[in-house]
């Protein structure tokens, strides 16, 4: 044990604290100036100093130079009675274990004369302690996502409730522009230190957009305290706002995609939009929960809309449309499932439910189920889908598969093989929303489809002799030459159906033939007594 004379009065108290830090490799005490007054444990191996020499050092000497501004900031802002840590740091260059990761904890007792008790231990299994920080003390943005995923995994293993915190300091950039370069750099370094002090394991924050930062924390960020510290340091009033997003559960890949989604929405929300962002993230969490429940229970609310032959209003098949209980539109929810890495299992759940409906229906009823391009790109998806249909005892020819373009297909050759495998097994395959995306012509050239669904934007704007009529006529001619059957969606009046038939379109879907219903039931609509007023802008489903 190493002890300075002035620390004798606190000796007994520190022995108690030593017991509290019993798992530490080194326990030491520092005074208000950061000088060591007491040290017990692996002094030489963790510091590189002798028992007497260490008491001539400041506590920042115990850590690597890159961590010294951070630990100095910790001491400056530690309140009486407050305990902080453990934080990830690196040991000083003189230590026998130099450059090794370590954990640092601090505790300031009110009755201890302003002194602070600290515990230092070699890191055991700490993730990414080698992450680099720039001269401001911020984590590089391009490394942040993976580091955060690692930390959330660690928090889950340790039973710690961690979350992704978004911190906005409106006007920070403008205030720094009005400062000298040294003052601006110092202000940002102070903010980085404050955020690192609040971060789980002391990882720190990344600047994800101007005036906007993100970090992993175990509780709400003390916005008021950070604002006060920034004002004291810079002389500028800089109000800090923070929004926390829970991130527990899921594998590494799902966690990474969730982080990326949240960060993207945060950046897109614009300056001063923290409240709106919080509401948006809360809505996203609800939608994600709906998807997870649907995947887990293999039961999701579905609606079935008829698709008919325009020549004679004869039923051809139904499309199964996913329905969600929140206010978020189906397209947005499906895109969110793609970003969260949930879409593959969700698509299989929907296929399973549609197959079950087909198994319970007599006759030759056919239903189309939507599958995402992201699912089609997933290894093993086709084999899993075939097994789902086989377990239901349904002929593949009764289950059509409609490939949506919400997620772009990047590996064309791989997807071509998977579509071919589905068709070989007996499934007809439809390309959704032809003409809507830039990839439509690429897809129709690369893949063998049985059906093409013309995007509803052309149908809604259709009038005799219009530009849309010309485009639809040429799309239909192209598909006819390729032996592909055309479907027009959003057909809302008999007049539009008649126009589409004249342009060569084979099948139609829309309110002119029937609304989506909970069960696949259809009867030919009665002939109208007079032309019906056309509904404009109605969009049903995500197919």
C-alpha cells in the first residue's frame, strides 16, 4: 500500500472503499487537483511507477495520452456523492501492460474532503477498446455503427439496459464560427468529453450530422447539465436536446440495421426536430413490434382483393395484402421490415398464411402473395418457401408470387436463378409496379416473369388519348411480345377498365371489381345504371 501523509485521516474510509472496489486491480485516491494520495494493488504493473513515485504523479498519467483529456473532464464534472463508470480507457505508456484496454470507475464521497476514489482494472472482453477518436475526442462516423452494435451486445450480456441516445445542440456550428479557432476547438472537445462521460463504457459519441451526435448510454442524457457546462466554457447559450431509443434484442445484423435506420431517420428529421424524431422512432418501434409478432405467431391480418379478366369480368385470382394496426402505411412498414432485416421471415409468414387459406378452399382458387426483392436475395429463401407450401399441402400452381420493388435486387444473376427455381417448382411469378422504378426495364430483360403489374400511377392518370394511354399501350405490347400477361392495378371505374381493355391489358385490379376483404369472396359487380364518379388518389395495399 502507498499512502501520502495528508491522506492518513481518510485511511479507514478508503479501506472501506477498497472493499467496495475489491474486484479492481488497482484502487487509488486523488485530491481535487488530480494528484494521487493513496494507491493499493498492482501499482507497478498498471502504472509503470514505483510505490513512492506514483504519488508524485497526477492521475491522468495512468492512462494513455489520447484518454487524458477525457479523464480530466470526468474529474472536473463529477459531483459529490456521484459514481461514474466503468469507462473504457487505455493504460499509460509506462505500464507493463501498456496499450491494453482497461476499465475505470470513480466515486466521490461527500464526506471525503473533495477527494475521489478510483478503481482501475485490465479489461476482460471489452469490445472495441481500440477504437480511434479524432483530436476532438469524437468517434469516427464510419466506425460508429459496428462499435455501437458491439456495445449493445455487451450490455445485453451484462444485463445492462442500454440505448442509443441522439443529442442535438442547435446553433453549435454557428456559435463556433463566431469563435476563434482555438476556442471553437476547445468547445467541441469539452462537448465530446461531456458526451463520453455519459456514454456506456466511455466509448464516446460520433458526430452524425452538423450539430448532431449519437452515443450509447444507460440512461437519459442530462441535457441541462451539458448546456450549463457548455455555456460556462464558451460563453454561448447552447441548449442541448436528447432523445433515447431502446435497442435491446435481435442479432448483430438486425441490430446494425436498426441502428442504421434510426440514424438515417435522425439525420433526415432536420435541425430542431427532436420531438418529432422521438415520435417517429416510437412509431417505428410499434411497427417493428407488429412485424415481429406476425413473424413469431405466423399470423397476420390479411385482406384479399380480386384480380379479374377485363374481357368478361371473370375472376382470375386474388392478391393477399398485409394489414397493420398502426397508422403507418403498409409500404412504409414493409420497407422498415427490409431495413430491420425482418422481411425474409415476414414474407415466409405471409406465404404460410396464404397457403393455409388455399388449403381450406375447395376448387381452383388462386392467390398471389407478395415477396420482397430483399427476401429473394436471401440465401435459402426459395427452399424455405417451397417447404412452407409443401407443409400446407397446396399445389404450387395455386400460389402466385408477386415480387415487389421496395428493395432493389443487386445480384441479378443470383435472383434470376431463384426466380427460375420458383417457376420450375410450379409457382407463377409476377413483377410488381412495372414502370415505377428505374430498374423495371432491367428486371423485365433479366428475369422470366409470368405476369407484369403496371404501376397504378399510370392507371390513375389514364384518359383516352393521353400520354399515359400511349405508355400503357407500349408496355402491354412489349409484354405481349415476351409472352407475359399484363395486370393493371387501381382500376376504379368501368370506364377505365374499358379503356385498359382497348389498350390490350389482360387483367385488372381495383375498386371497380372489389375492395380488399378479410376473406377471398367475389361476385361480378352489377352493371352500373350510369357512369360512376371516379375516385381519385385511392391507394390500396402495398402490391
